[in-house]
């Protein structure tokens, strides 16, 4: 066994070296930056940068909006992906065409997707035309707080396919006999999904949920393309703040904000891992 590990090690070294050079070293180097004053002497100031950043109203606004958007996007994406996956799994083999269609937005370039979305939600676009046909008034979807809805829908549409594919792969391992027995007992499709399917795919469901949260924290790109570096307050995210600080060469504020957010993310994922472990013990 030890000899086999030695044979594998040379193949792993290039990848490990890249991770060390581009991730591990910058990670610890960034911690030092967050504890210095950014002057020529680069004097050590301890946690003063963290106190300054956390008292900054723009940081507070960005953090609040980022957490609110993630709380909307991540659970919504998880539920939609699960429902779509269950429905497509029931449509085999005809579901293959729909599965490929759902995955297309994830493979499309972000710029192309944004152009489509801007056309749809333009003041004279199809969405507003539909609203006027139904008797409502046109909405400025691309300004102010109303922009949140197009951004959330864009996030769901673009990331849905990848999560659906992971769920579908897990659903293939659920015995079909369980569904047949449940159908004979009169269980509806909804009850089968939440009492048979979901408990049996907990590891894959947990992976999808983590991916949903990670992608939700990366929603900045869509907001930046639509609203620019300084969007309206309801759309100003923590990534906007860090991007603007980086443009001003204020590396201390960038690293301080990044590590502050990293602590929050690690705490959140720790809670999720704890809940997943409890769920697995309950199923066993």
C-alpha cells in the first residue's frame, strides 16, 4: 500500500504545488495585509482594520444585501432543482431532451445571458408588455429595488441546470420498487418525493445545497454588469465594496472584508455540516 502511494505522489505534486503557490500562500499573506496599516513601513495595527471596516456603512450595506440575496437565492435554487429533478426522473427516457435544455443556460456565456435578460426586462420588453396586457402598469425593472427580481430570476435560471444534473445522478440509485410500493399505498408524488427520495439522497442533496450557497455568494457578476461598480443601494453587495476598495489600491480593506466574510461563510457551512450529520444519524 505504501509503495502504491509513492507511485501516485509524483502525479499529485504539480497540482499540490499550484494550490500551495496560488491559494495557500496568498491566503496567509492576505491575513498579514489585513493586520497592517498599508504604509511604507507596513506597521502592525492588530485588529484596527477590522474595527474600521465593520464600522463602515458601505461594508454594512454590502454585507446585509449579500446575506439577504443568498437567503433568497440558495434555498429557492435548491427546492427548484429538487422538484425539476424528480419530475425529469419520472419522465425517463423522454426527460433527456428537457434535461439538456435546463443545462443550456449554465453553459452559455454570462454576457450573452445578460443581454437576453436585459431585453426581456427592458421598459418596452416582453415582461412589461405582458403586464400591460394583464391590465397592470410598466415597471422599471432595471432600476432601484425592482432590479432584485430580475437578478434573482437570472441566478435561478442560470444555475438550475447544474444542480438538477447532480440530483438526477443521485436519483438513479433510488430503488424503483419503493415508488411502486408507495403508489400502491396511495402516496402522492409530493409525498414520495419528500419521504422516499430526499431522505435517500441526503449526501447528494447536501452537496447541492452547499453549491447553491457558494453560487449565491458569487452573484456579484450579474449585478456588476447591470448596475456597474456603484449600483443602487438595494443591489450593493459585499463584492461591490471589495471591488471598489481594490480599485483604490486599499488592499487592507479588501483583505479585511474578505476574511470577515470568510469567517461568516465558514460558520454557516459548519452549521450546515452539523445539521447534515444529525440528519444522517436520524436516518440510520
